[in-house]
C-alpha cells in the first residue's frame, strides 16, 4: 500500500495523466489554479505540454487545437472562466472535438467569492452552448472520485468525441485526503477510433450502425477538414435543412442513447424506506452521514448519490426512486437539478434542501428537512 495525501485538484491531474492526457492549457483562477500547478510539474517530464494562455479563451482554444492534432487535452477553470469558454464549448460540441473541461466551482454569480464553494454552475454546464445540445457532466464526491471520474471523462470524450465536464467544487478540489492510487481499479483506456486504411476519408461520416465519426488528426497524410460552421459528412459548410437536421439529431442521440452506460452513481437503498435522499458533489458527504444516523435511530431512509448529472440518467433515477413516496433533493445552490427530478418523477412528493451562502450544507440542516415531511 502506498498512501498519498493529496487534494482533489491533484487527483484530477493524476487521473488525467493516467488516461493519457498530454496537453494542458489554462489561466490561473481560484480555486482551480493548483490543477495548472500540478500539470506544470508532471506533464513536461512525460513529454507533454503545459502552457498558460493569455486568457481563458486562448487557453481552451489551444486545447481544441491540440485535440484536433490528436492529443488528449484538458483545461481547468471556475465559473467566470466557463463563461469565457462558452463559444469554444459550442465549437467542440458541433465539430466533435474531444476535450475534458474541469470546473472547480466557487460561489457566484460573476466574480462572487473566490474562496467559497458552491454548485451554482450545474445548469450552466449543461446549457452553456449556443446550440442547446446535450453535454456530459460528471460530479465527483471525494479525492478518489476526482481520480477515477477524470479517467472516465477522458474515455467518454474519446469514445463520443465531445467535451466532457468535471463538475468539482472548491471544497472537493482543495481538500486533502489519503488515497492509494495504485490500489484503485482503473478503467481500460479508450482511444478515438481511426478509419479503415486506404479508404476515402470523410471527417464527419459515421460507420454503419454508429453515431460517432472516425478520427484522423489534422496534418495526417489524408486530407482532414475541420469547420465550426454547420457542415455535412464531408466537412464542407451546408445549408441543406435535411443534412443539418440529420447531423444535429445525431449529436443529440449519440449522448442520450448511451447515458445508461455511464450513469455513475452510489446507491444505498433500504426496504420500506419512504424517503429517498438524492444529491451529488461534496454535499453527498453530509447526506451519507444523515443516512447512517437515520439507520441508528430506526428510521431508515434511502440515499442516491449521482455522479453523472448530464445527460440526466433518467432510467437510473426512476429505478432507484421506485419504492420511495418522497424524494429530498439536496444541492449546494438555490435549486437547479431539483427541477429535473420534478420532471421525471411527477407522481412523487419532491422536497428541496438547498443553500448558497459560502457554507457547506450540514447533516443537521438535511435532517431538519427529512424530519419535517
């Protein structure tokens, strides 16, 4: 056993490197800067590149260029940086450019409180692109999750050719915990699928029965065309309504049709429990404490911790909430994900426990909501 004491941000870096990330570009911002610092230390000895852009827009642009050239790329920021990333996020979605984007959330809006955590960007990550197309958002709870979910994020980005977000939080990213990285069972590394050799290459054509195009890097011996405009399978700009509709529907379907395969979660279900606690992120720690205390008091409840937030794992949520009459949604904001739960569980009583004032939600606060049905 080789225990290490590391913060969540460093665990994200080590997960990225284990997944094959060899390019990082970012701009310093609290509380994400230690990701940049760790990348600067660890990437160059591996032959990787770590650079600081002149701003957030340039940084994510560098990452997209590196990804188009075939490298696994990551950037990291907080809420204000995600605002600036928005146009390039849309580019990555529309042009199917794999990238992992870490959002170490802090209290907003705007500059907000740089040293206080919150989960205020949850809807922003999903809806912050100009086309409204789906995005993949994973939410770690602790340092181990930061490592593992980052590896999963790279696998999903490569397999689905899309941006994947890590929705971390200042309290997760800057909390140190003991972790034995060598003892963690790691997922098999996934790479982008290359086209068959010696065949004509269309940069956005999908194989029969597939939803994701083959990939060749910019600069390959075969012509690789890339554009941020609406395009057809050949990469040329198109205004044909049928072709546009077909492409956009595919971009939507390739994520929604596969979400059951990456609905990461942790469930603690108890028979005859009328109440289900549903939460994510750092708040899951307090919710787990409440779950254990209720057991000791002989008043069992169930607990579902979501680690895939978007696309919404609807089938998972319906399954785990099937026996509950009441669902208490706990999140470190003023109510963002709770609306999704209300949408997909219309027959159940939905209560909300939220808070966004720079403080963590405590077990006692959750218990108050649970006990006052």
